[in-house]
C-alpha cells in the first residue's frame, strides 16, 4: 500500500510540474505579443518537461489559451497531451531538444531581426551581448516553414550558439528556462535594431567588436547575475 501511495504522489508531482510549465509557457507566448515580437499567432513557444514537449497549438490566439488547452508531444512528435494540433513549426522545436540540453525554445517573427535576416548571412558583432548567444549570430538559409529542411538549416546555424536568425522568416533561441530563452530572443531583436539603426547613418559604418573582445565579453557573461539554486529552477529549468 505504501508503494501505491508513493506512485500516486510521484504522478501528482509530475502533473503539477506539467501544469506549472504550461502556465509559464502561455504567459511567455502572450509576452511575445505584448512586446511586439510577433503579430497574432505567428511565432511559437515550447518547454520540455521530462520527455514531453509542451508547445503552443497552431492558429490559436494566445489570449484564448486556458489550462484545458494544454498541448504536448513526445520527442518524436507524437501527441501525448491535449486535443489541439501543435504548431506547424514543431520540427524546429524538436530538433533543438534532440540535439541540445535546452528546456525551452522561443520562435518569433520580430521585425528588426527578420529585416536583418534578409540583408546579411551573419549579424555583425555590434554589441558585446553577442557573446551571450555564443558568438556572432548566423542566418539559417531560407526554407519553407514547418519543414525538415528548415529544421536542418536552423541546426547548422545554431551550432555552438543559443540563437540564430532564419532568413526571410524570424528568430529562434533556446535556453535552460523559458525566461532565459525569452531574454535571448529579446536581446537578439535589440541587437538587430541597434545594427540597423547604426548602419542607416549616411557615410558612416558602425564599429564592430573583434574576436578577442567578444571572447572577453563571453567569459564575463558566464558569471553574470545571481547564483542559481537548483531548488529554485522551476519545472522548465531542471
């Protein structure tokens, strides 16, 4: 009987973690709209809890999502939670989880980042926060949305990085938590806006950081912020 009670308790804990992760995911998805990183239902957000990937559903406005709309798949893409169809960009999300230790992924159609993706093959290192993404941010070659080709292009651009641009499409970032993935998305959009602004001054070109300067910034950024305690990591930060 004691064993049964233990199993029931573990099931309850897993359920609580999943519910909390879904709540955080929906809040993050709504934040992308509030911060003008997406329009309508463009873009998508996911979080990994164990071997389940919670992901925003396709074509549903984020302000209408409720706890009952929870949508989850396993790492092969098979739906294991909910009845709604997952985002069409699921191949990109799953590719990240299968090849990294990411616990969250944020994909947006942010205006400045998307504009930069049409101009260059790599975002010039105009600011030291480039180091927070692992180095100069690459642009993944264009491919039709929702395809394995796009996911493959993205993985190559993400090699050694925690974010990249998608040509004529948008951005994708990942992190150990939804907060970290979202912060990286916001930083990437800001850097793209900064570069576009500096580049628009006639007769002048923005100064860029050298590889040495970026390496120094990256090293300092590794210790940035407050110490993180495991017990405070939350369901998407484990």
